[in-house]
C-alpha cells in the first residue's frame, strides 16, 4: 500500500423508501447524492467509505437507496447502526460486499474497529459487554497497528445539553478499554449532526455533520442549524498521523430543495 489510507465518512443519511422523503424540511436522498458527488470530485479515489449510522429514518425501504448508491463501490463500505436504523433489515440488505457491518479491517498500518452502540427503541446508545470485549480483543491482537475506532453515539459531551442526554450511556466502559491500548489514535462518530473535535489522553475525538440537516451547536434545547450537508475525509499515515477535515457542501443544500444530482460510487 502506497501513501496514507484514505477514508471518507458519511453519516446520518436518514433515508426513506420514498425518493422525496424529507427530514426537517430536507430531502435526504438528493442531499446525499449531492454530498457524494462532491466527495467523489474532491477526494476519490479512496480506500474505504465509513457510513456511521442512521442510514435510514425508521424506514427499512431506505436501504434500497444505500444499495443503489454504494453497492457497486470498488472499495469496502463499512456500516454501523444508529438509533434510527432498522437492524434486521440492515443486516439483510447490506449482507454482501462491498458492505461490511461493524467488525474490523486493516488498511496498511491502520486498524479500523467499527462498534455497534444501537439500543433497541432508544435514542441514546450503549456498548454491550460483548462489544467491549470484542474491541479489547481486536486491539490486543494488533498492537503494532494504529487504531481508529468508530461508533454512532457520542462518548463525550459536545456542548449541547439536549444532545448530550442521548449520547453513549456507558462511556467510562469504552474509555477503560481504550486506555489499555496505546495504539489507539482516534475515536470517530456521528449522531450529533455537527462538526466537533477534541482530545483525551492523546486520542483525537471527532464527529461529523450529517449528509442532510444539522443541529445547532451549543444549544440547550432542540434547534436546527443552517449549515449545509457535510462529510469528513481522513488520511491515515503509516507513522500514526491523521490528516482530516470536514467539507461542507453548499450544492447539497440546494439539491435538497430541488431534484438533486444522481451520483453513485460505481
């Protein structure tokens, strides 16, 4: 493998079976198509896509759009569930390559670990004991690899009281595992529909805006933000460095109120 591992994260797609389905006034499929088109223009080719939860908005028929957009991808499409996903339908629809649900993967000198924080019927999330044990064992099996760990729910407060009440409800258990493994370089999530970065014990903490509507940062109660859809790109270097940024896609905001562009990764 030459050069850094190149990863693109798309999160909180909130797709419906209907192509014109809207979430908080945003047509989610056209917004995703325009966001994907921008990512392809700016950052392709990449080594993998990360879809970090809420692929659909409580509508199992939305996975057909995920398959249409990403099913012919030449690189892996790693998926994890969010609180709005339909778990049984997600496992059925995304069972074959290029899709991979949770698990782990190696890309050069990097280990990616995708965690399932879904808690049935709840907006907040939790990592089951078995999931924490899997994380611990996977990190222990690859001590020489730099690790990027991903999940849907935020494990730290992001400064919005209402959102922080529906984050990960057992973050201490997660960090107890991560603290045992000095090869962990970053923790990445979605769920909060905004960009945020921090650090803890030398580990970078990052979240990424939605491909549709955004929440207002720093708000005590529910509030929408006027920022357009977005995504995150990451370049994971062999020495453990991470180059990353969020890209905001103004064209996607326009597409969400119109016909949209018809991008796919094929």
